[in-house]
C-alpha cells in the first residue's frame, strides 16, 4: 500500500510472502544456540512454520478470489481511488467515448488509432512507469485497478459508449468486465481472452463480444500459410474470403438450434458460415462432430463474411425461413 498499489494487489502480495522462509529456520536455530530462544519457544516457532507451509498453497489457490471480493468493499474501494491519485479527468475534459482497461501492446495500439481519429478516450493501467511515460506524451492514461468500482466510475465508464478490456490476467479480465457492466450498463464491452474456453464466462459476466487470442492467432496463421502456398481452399473446401471474420455468440434458451445436432442444423450449407468450435461450461470442442448437439448456453464460434454471419445468427435463433 505504501508503494501505491491497489488493495487487491497488496493482499495478493501478502498471501505470497506469508510463509515462514527457510532462512528463518537457520536464524531460529542460531537464536536457540545463543540462548535467545528457549526450547518451548523454538517448538512454537517450528509449529507455526509448518502451519504457514500448509496454509500458503491454499492462500495462493483461493487468494485471488478473496482479494477480489475484499477489494469490492466500498471503503477499500475509496482507498484504491485515493492511492491511484490523479485519476479524475481535468475540468472541461470531454467524457470519453472509449475506456481502455489495460495498456499493453493492444491497448497502446488502440489508443493510437483513437487519437488519430480524434475520439475521446481514457485508459487505465497498473504499470506506474508506463503511466508516467504516457502522461508525459499527453496520453490520457491513468493509474488504477480496473476491477475497482470507484476507479471505473471516475474514469467515465458510466458515460462511455465502449469499454475495451485488454488485460493479460484472466481473473482480472473477468472482474473488470463484471464491474464495467455494473458501472456502465449501456456500454458496449469488448474483452480479449487468451483461450476460447474463457469466452463463456466473460459473456456471462456482461461482455458483448469476446475476442479469443487462441482463435485469432490460428486463423491468422492459416490465412498466411494458405496465401504463401497459393491454396484456393481452406480446410474442408470452404473458401477463404477476403472479408473473413470470427464471431462468438451464446445460444439462447429459446433458440431454434438448441437441442439440434450440427448435421440437422446444416448451418454451413444454409448460411455459408462455418461453426469451428463451441464451448460448454469450461470445455471447448474444436472442429466438432456433425453428431454433436448444441444446448442453450453454449458459446458457438463462427467463421464467415458479415452476410454469412448475419444469416447464421438468424438461423440459430429462428431456424430456416423463420421456422421455430
């Protein structure tokens, strides 16, 4: 906290260093030999050491969730805001149209595009040195924990049109999406995930769209390999259109496709889009079997042009030609 880190990070650091280290055993033995510790005190020390060794793995396993819960306490949330210092936009500063949560490579590139387009934005990050450098260059980047309600409120998430979450920490990404949805119920939230399996949880937390690096990287590699090899076709014969897009969507409870197998849905022939994967709970099926049956709540990943994806969305919801 003295180093101006948020409560959540301070708690995680505390969990990480709570265990009595090996060097303490050396000191305790030397203390006992020098008569500074009695036999009973040494036994108490050893017992405490064993207890901390037992607790530490549990603290590291459950600590992130506990820290995230504690950091949502309103008084501690205000402490985060005070620690972050300089978070509030200056008087007369326009409300941001876009709030960027995370300022790594992806966040910095997005900020550059928004700056050139003249679109007001604000970015948040926990890297103090990065914040200082960006502020010297005139970039509206502020120090703050993106899972904090107080910080997001002061950043203008409640009035922003879009919130983009580009963090490297999956748990922080989930917490940021959930809190951003509470603070900005009308904002369009776009989140980046590392794996397809994280998509369902982020959508359930309030994200409008999730971009999985796993899929995006795979399709980029496929596109480049087929281009270099001058292959006219991709996979099982599907064309590789110039406007190829990847989209993830949740199967609603009343969807026509819920309870139907992929072969019955015949999505590719009817719409031109290809269902390349679907996620159920935490399990992801890549290149699923035609006999796989989709269920309500599944997150499907589709590939195709925008018209094909639009037709696929309509088919999933209402069936062919409006069939229910």
